[in-house]
C-alpha cells in the first residue's frame, strides 16, 4: 500500500488532481470558521449544548451532517452543501415522474446540462428559504446581539452571506468534479463529518481512566477497546453491504454472418443489495424530527390528554420502543420507495432485448422485467434491514451505555455510511488511475498481481 501511495505522487496528472481536491477542501474548512454578522456565537454554542437529546437538538445534529459540522457556531457556510443536495434530489425525482424532464435526460449531454442549470437555480432558491428560516430561528431564540436584532442590515447581510456561501460550496463541488478526484459534494460532506472525529476522540481522552470508576472519568480501557472493536466491525459491515451485489447471469444471442458466429458471450447484471444508499436513512431521520414537535403541540392544545402525553414522552426518547419501531419501519418504507423510483425493471428488460441479450430460462420482455423486480424486492429487504441496524446503533449505544452521541455517531448512522461510501468511491478512482498507467493498486501484491478493489477498472 505504501508503494501505491508513492506511485500516486509519481504521476503528475494524478498528483495534481489530488492536490487540487485537498486544496478545495482546505478552503471549505477555512470558510467554515468565518462567523455571520450580529450573531452571539457564545450564546449559540450554549443553546446547542443544552438542546442535545431534544427534538431541536436532533434536528441540529442531523442538519449538521450536511453542513459539515454543527450549528454551535453560525458561519457563512452555515447552510453547507445541503441546498445543492436537496435541489439535486428534487430534480432527480422529477426526472422519473415528469415527462419533460424524462425527455431532457434522454437528450444526452445537452439535456443533462439543462437539468444542471435548473439544479443551480433551485439551489439559490432553497438557500434563500433555508437561510431565512435560520435567521428567523436565531432571532426568535434571542441569539442575536440587541443592536442587530430585527434590523435590515442583519437580515440582508445574513441572507446574502448564507446564500453566497451555499452557492460557493456548490461551485467548489463542481470544480472538484471537473479538476479533482471524486464527487465534489460528497467529499465536502465527508470532510465535515471527519472533522468531528478529533472532538469525539477528545471526549474519550478526557473521560479515560484506568479504573473507569471516577465520576468525571467513566471510560475504562475495556470501554475504549469495546468502542474500537465496534467501530471496526461496523465499518467492515458497511463496506460489505455497500459493495454487495446480486449478479444476474446474462447471455448474449448468437448471430451467424456467413460462416462466422458472433455473440454468445456470458456476462452478469449486477444489482446492488443496498440500492438506495443512505437516502432511506436521510428521509426517515428528517421525518422523525416532527412527531415530537407535533405531539408536544397537540399535548398543549388538548391539555391533560394522556394519549398525547404518552406519544410526546415516547417520541422525545430516542431509545423508546415506539420511536425505534417507527424509525425502523420508515427506513424500510423509504428503502422500497427509493428503489421503486430509481430502479426501472421494464426499461432494463427493454434495453437487454434491444441489445440482443437475455437471462437464461426467461423470455425477453415482460417476463424478464417481472423477474428483475422480484429479485430487487428480496435484496432490498436485506439492504433495508442492514440500514436499520446501522441507523439505531448510535442511539442504542448512547442511551444504554451512557456514551455521548458525538462519540457513538461514528459507530453507525448516516454519517458513517456517507464516509464509507465516499471513501470507497475515492479510493476506486485512484485505483483506476493507477491501473490505467500500469501501476499496481492499493491491494495488489508483489508485481501487481494481487486482488483489485471491486469496481476499480480503468475508464
């Protein structure tokens, strides 16, 4: 592996792309510490600390994944890459249900460029809306200096800075896509998540003692070893499920031209076990923030109603059975929903038939589409079950072992899956760049004859 790292620096093109990517990420981290005008950063930090464990605290933690940190400080990059991600998801979904967007997707590069243009406009609009909500929130919680509260200068400068920061991060991600290595938006999110790891290590270091019996130092060597082992196991499982595929055998039809026979090759159609990626967890987590707020409001309207009090109490406790059961159910629902939106078995069956390929034992057309849909439904169940386990690990460990959520968030959840998926893609792209120039990859043995990372073939 050390030789593979040395080979990266020997290739000028690969070295320049890697340095450009790292430079863009450094710019992002620098901008993350430029505060907004008029906001009391110390009061905001105290509010974020007190809100931990509440519905608003969960909302702040979830949004922090996409902003590259947490809302304990409000900066020009406070919205992060979230407006761009949201706009991309919206237009991706529109491309599956709106005929005009479907037609644009079929037009090739020109159509995709038009969708990209719409996505940028949508990013600006979402940044303005989300920025207005954030400005309204900090003002309602009295986190703004009295001299600036409610003034035109505070609102105009704040909205302009937040919108400009979101647009700049969108541009930064596109530059990484064009001149760097990896997916720019995903790398920005990953950099923000990884930036929280030193803080989690610091929490463990401050609370570490040889006995683990002190009140302010409850973490013994056994606790640290257990956390390290759990982290390794969960990361290994995440890699396994992210790379997991169900391979469908494909046979090409034979064509006879004169005395020569063409075709007849065998190949595979890979179907990902976790086809939805992290999207089911993202959708489920975002919606699970609202029941606590809703039932709390209903409990105030119908004061004394035991039913709403019961629901509010259980949905405010992330370790309660109703909360976890609803959360897991929503993950399964959105896993199937996202697969249904993204996976088109009829279109795939039509493409196989048009290219003269078929699945052995199945007639091309509707029968093939039915088979592909059945297989995808079964493997989606397995993938959704794994996502549910990964999603609840941080909550369960934090609740039952009294470990801060900032530490257990690296044992599972959306953040860990994003980091694993993005880093796998990042390493595969570097591996492909090395193999194109006849260099052994990261996992190659002596002479470059060792195994290759799955999916890292030259392009």
